[in-house]
C-alpha cells in the first residue's frame, strides 16, 4: 500500500517502517532513493522533520528513525568548501 503523503509519493518511508527486521543499511538505501526523488526546491530538512514527527513517537528504536535523525544532523552541519576557496591566501 502506498502512502498518500505528498512528501513520500513512492511510499518509500511509509513502507520502510512496515518492514519487519529491516536493517539500517537497507534504511539508508531507501532514504537515499527517497531523497533523490524529492522535487527540486523541496526543503529536505522540513521533510525529514515531518517524517520524524509522524513516525518517531511510535517507532523510537526503528532503524529508519535513526537514519532520519542522521539525515537531519548531516544536513545541519556546515560543509567545508574544497578547491582554491579553502586555501589560505597571502
């Protein structure tokens, strides 16, 4: 059964929480597929927060909950730019 959630058109997150015995690696793969299918301009942080609000209370120890939390933390960390802009200048 697919989710009617507009942020999960393929039902990937919905289904991940229903698979018994799903491994963290499988959840990461599902999360990546979901993230790559988001429409351009979609606020990923808001979408992740939406799913945590929806699924975390009833599934605090589920591997997908952990993956969503990791995704939220990873996106919040600033990234160092590489290349010439990161090199010291005189």
